[in-house]
């Protein structure tokens, strides 16, 4: 270290002949090298952990028949995927990715609407709101169940069937929730306290059992009789829908004849029926992928459009139910019987138990005999017992 006074200036701070880091590291180079090696190892660890390969995709001729979809040529996941692969595949572009997210994201929207209603309505002590409580619970459950079914349906042929059994059960329970709310808020004035009004929910419970049973049974016919399977599955959901909307259809007929007073809920009801029709049409027709196979494998095929129409229709249905519940409250409280726990939450609990029982009955043969080839038709539980 030496002093370097400038010309015409006094003494300044001392300057170093060698860099400071050389002085500091002298005698500590070994420790510094060891610390750097440890640091490199610590930095490399997350990189190794994050180097996860996304699952491989396959074409239609590379997978068993049970996993194939009409008009979809590519983008299929491995038919024996692990649960982790199924979750990872939801973040890569497959022919199921849009199906997963078009029902997963609306689940959070309906949960948000439900939380807002919980802050404004007293669901615990006000029995008039119990039908709405059942309905809001089910419109949050059915899209989430559908999203999970599409996510984990490629773990095995048996898992695929069981996943969609739960999907069908959630949809049939949603139809029960619609019947409970329609019987409480949408019933025409002249039908209130009638025989149909009093037996509307019990009949709807029977319809959910019919819907779940027939739709689950249709999967056993899928490989041998695909057209018959599609007709049975479509009919399984159309029939409860028509029954649930009988009160609404009658109200619309009265309005067309000029015999009803204007209601702010009717436009939303009409939009709901329009999207419900589009949902059924897309589900049954497999358009547009049937016209151009392979062109809509990732975006725009019928099941994606079916999901979007179903969610939009549910949104309009929710708005219509809320409008009828609010505008007709004073009249319904004085004229109709007060909603009971048995006809709302009790009916929901009974529907859940019965539907789970049906799912167990149809799932048991798949779990007990998982060795069936995915290219051969499954044997329904009733026929299996006879064999």
C-alpha cells in the first residue's frame, strides 16, 4: 500500500497495488471453491426437479377403440396414463384440454356467485331460500365433476367408464336441482298447490335414477352398438330436462297467447332454452368434426362447444331463477306451501345416496374384473350375473 499525492494537492486516501478481492481471498480460496460448488449444487436441484417431460400424444390408430372419439384423429393421451400424467396433460394441448378448462373455470365463476349470494341471503334460517341453495350447490358440482372426468379418463379403460359414471350422476343430480327450484319458484300461478306441484320433486328423484342408470348402461353398448348407445344416452338426459321444464313451457305458452303478465325472468328463461337446444344438438350430432375429421382435434370440436353452451345456458338459467325467486316471493309465500327441509336438502341427500348406489352397481364389475380388453364390449352387470 502506498500514498499517491496528486499535483498541487494534499495527501489522498491510500491506493492498493493489487485488487482487494485477492487480499480477501488469500488463504481462503479452498473454502471459497467449496462454497461455490455447494452453491452450484443447490442451484442445480430445482432445475432437475422442473425438467418434467409432458406426456406423449398419440393418433387414433395407436389407441384402443374405447378411447376413440368420432372425427378426432390426433391429440390422444396414453391409455394407461398415471394420475400425474393426467394432471400434466391439462397444461399441454391435447384433444381434451379445452374440455377440461371449459368446465373447470366456470366452476369458480359459479362458486363466486354462490359466495355473493351467501353474503346477501340467509340460507340457514330462511327456508324460502333452500331450493336456491340446492341449485347453487349442484351448478358448482356438475362442471367440476365433468372437468375431473375428462382429466382422469385415460388412466385405464375401467377408470374411463367410472369417471364418466360420476359425470352422468352429477348431471342427473343437477336436473334434480333444477326440478326443486322450478317447483318452488317457476311453477305457473294456476298450478301452485296442484297434484303436479305436490309430486314434482318425488317424480324428479325417480327421473334422476332413470337418467343415471340408462346413461351408465349405455357405456356397455358403446363398442358393439355405438348408435344405440348414443340414442340411449341422449334420451337419458333429454327426458328429465323436458319434465323439469314443463312449468316453464306452460308459462311461455300462456305468454304467447297473451294470458300472462310480463316477467323479467322470461327473457333469461328463453336464452336458457336456446342454449339447452344447442347443447343437445352438439352432443348428438358430433358437428363440425364429423364433416372434416382431423381439422377440429384441438379447437372447435362438438364436445368443446357443447361444454360452452351448457355453461352459458346454466348462467342464464341461474339469472332466471334468481329473478323469479325475487319477483314472485311475496305471492309465493302467501299462496304456496313453504319449502321444507325434506323437499329440498332432504331430496338432494336422497338423490346423492341413490345415485352413488347406481354408480357402485355399474362400477363393481369393472373393478372386480379389470382384465377385459378395451377393444371388446363390456358385459352389463345384469347379464354378468346371469352368466
